[in-house]
C-alpha cells in the first residue's frame, strides 16, 4: 500500500490497485493428447478456423499487423509481441491455463 504521512504520522493509506492479467485458456499449440484423440496437429485454432458463425472474431493476419494463428510454444516472436501489446495496454501479466 501507499502510505501518506505528515509529521511522521500516518494520515492515509491507499490500498494497492488491482493488476490486470490476460488469461490464456485453450491450447494454441500442439499437445500429444489432442493429436491422439482429435487428429494430428489439432489445436483450438482448428475449431476457430472452420467456424463460419457470423460475429466470431478471427485473428488479424500478420501482414495486416495482427498476430495471426500462432503457436505459443514454438513462436517466441509472437509471445514477445503479445508482451509488448500487453505492456502498452497496462496489462501486468499473463496466466496460462
């Protein structure tokens, strides 16, 4: 907390502000279990790519300034870019599910 003092006396304590965290949910990378059960190369992107529902947002292509369909394990540049975007937006960190 931030302590506000005057003449060595505590006059006010400001509680710490909550920190914004970005949450990664599904697997945007290959895992052995998915390959065995759902087919070779299956990721959560597989579902999103074939979804034609109106209003479902898709990743902006890299050539258009987006991150595209990335692999969180193999693509270190994407993680760095996400970190830069998060920092610019005031996001404190990431939680990986």
